């Protein structure tokens, strides 16, 4: 039986109940989760952070930049008759700056929906370490680079003039990514990914508390 612990803190910017044209906002997303297994010592943890800043061009249009970062660590154990217990650890760290624009539509006095267009620059690295009980450990590194584009949508509910809550869903995404193994010759590989309801470098579902600097 798996045990899951989850901690997520979000501080973002959203639509207020007053006119927003010409106003700045700041915010971000911070999250962490860990998972273990009662049957063995395998464990998994992940984190993500995305501080952002943006500007309302009009009352219904905003543009901004987010500095997305995420990482995860997976540790598994296996048995070998000659090497004994083998511990395998995989660490992944990615950094993905994002430029975005969002168009809002009012549904009521406090409720708005939006559609957004996002552009990402993708950089990242993963390291796999194999450590046998009876033998020498080995390490392999893989680097990633590329870009991505995404259309997302969501809803925003204004709590006050400055604060609101927004729910986000990543709807449609495309990435072009090149991976390279550091210890293998001629190993660079390019991949194209096209997906629905999610993208690789940001959480597909977010619920955040937003703040706008009201003049």
C-alpha cells in the first residue's frame, strides 16, 4: 500500500473586480510531494516552482513571464545473485522559462474564464546512479534542450479587488526536445511530443491564490 504526502503552496496573480489595465502583478507556484511503498524501500519525491511577473495590457488581456523549475528523485532497490542489493537512483532537474499571454471573458460580476498561449524554453538534466552492494557504482547523465508551445484555459473567481482564485488546465501542448547522453558517442536524439490535457514542464492542473497591485 502506498503512502502519499503532498504539500502545495500557490501565490499567483489573477483578475480582480475592478479595472486592471496598466497594472502589474507578481506570484508563483511552489509544490512538493513524496511517495513511499510499504512492500519495499522504493521512494519517489517531486517538487516544482514557478515565480512569475506580468502586466495587464487591457482589462481582459495580460502578458507575463514565468521561470518554471521542477525536479524529481526516484530510488528503487533490486536483488542480484552476484551483486547483492542494487540501489538505483534517478534525479531529474528541469528549468523552463515561459512567456505567456491570456485573454479573459467575464461570466459574472466575479467570475471570469480565460484562454492562454504559452511559449517555453526547455533545459534539463537527469542523472542515473546504480550502486550495487558487491561492486562499483556507475553513473550516467542525460541532458535535454528544446522549446515548447501550449494553449491552456481556466477560470478565475475574484475574492476582492486584489485577490482572486484561479483554476488552470493545460489543454493542448507541443514540444521539440533534443536529448544527449554524456557517456555515449553520437547519442543525440530529437523527439516531438504533442499532447492533450497536459504538458511536460508544468503541472496540468493548478489552483492558485492571486494578487494584483491595484492603483
